[in-house]
């Protein structure tokens, strides 16, 4: 396969298949027991590791298990519980605001459409895609986090920097029935192999399909 064929469907299909073979069990690492908790954990995961979020959420969900309990709080009351995840003032405002809207407008149930999710405070496409894909099993789009952003660029699946544009490019290339799993697998690849610094290209399962100048082989 040559550089000239880099955007060929055949190459994209080989990348999708290679990642599927290498990371068959890849899944969302944020612990949750319902879709509300998934939404909260995803909001908390901005600029924070999933491991740190998973340390914070058990205590948080014991005290405030659902949107009804959370909607009764002020953001200031929630802040101490989530302080260690960073950006806690904005996150507290988003979580309490989302809880109130879900209680008042959606009968206490996290909505299951992109359009409705984007009306919740603090919810942009990335969070909405996690809720739809992981929570509801709906392929509404492709989660573009820092790993998906970096690896999509390295694999020349997109020339863009903005997550929304990267997502649009990926949605045009990847079959829709692969959107949810593709995000999980690329994130796993980013954590285990295609790291931001010194990617482990010798061990990369899709090395022959990658023409990135960042390659270490
Ligand atoms: S060859 Fe290296 S840079 Fe390319 S996808 Fe694999 S780990 Fe990443």
C-alpha cells in the first residue's frame, strides 16, 4: 500500500480491522451504573484521567445517585466533592445545570438524541457521543478526544485540528456500525501504543498503514 492510496477505502478498512483485532475488548473506562452516572463521569473526565474520575465518582454517587438529588444542590455544594478532577467550578455548574434541565425538561431521564443532549449545560459533541454510544448504543457520531485527534492526524484520516471537523471527516470514512467501537479502540491504541510522545511504533499493529512523520521506526 502506498502513500498515494492513503485515503483509499481499502486502507481505512485495514486500519479499522487492525485496531479491532488488536483491541477487541476496548471499552469505556469510566465506571458507572446508569446513564446519568455516565454523563457525570464524562463531564468530570474533561482535562482529567479516567482513573482519577473513578476515584471520585463512587463517593459522589453514594451521596447524590441521580439527577433528582443533584438538581437540589447548588454548584458550590458540589464543588468540594469533585475538586480533585480539576476545573471543578465549571464542572459543578455543568453537572447541577444538567441535572436541573433533565429533571425539569426530560422527566428525570437523560435524553437519547444528539439534539437534546447538546442543550444540557457543559455537554458538547464529545460528551453527547459518549452518552449515546456507551449509554444507549446509538452511533450518533464518533467520540473525538485527545487520542482520537492525535491518531487520526498521524494516520492521515483528517487534515483538521478542530474536533468537530475531525469527527466529520471520520464519519465520512468509517462505516457507521463501527463508530462506537472505533473510538474505544483508537483510545486504547493511544494509551497503550500510539502515545503522544515516543509512540511505540515497533509494536504497533497498524504500523504498515501509517506514514506519520512522528513514527519512531
Ligand atoms: S506506527 Fe507509530 S505513529 Fe503510526 S499509528 Fe502506529 S504507533 Fe502511532
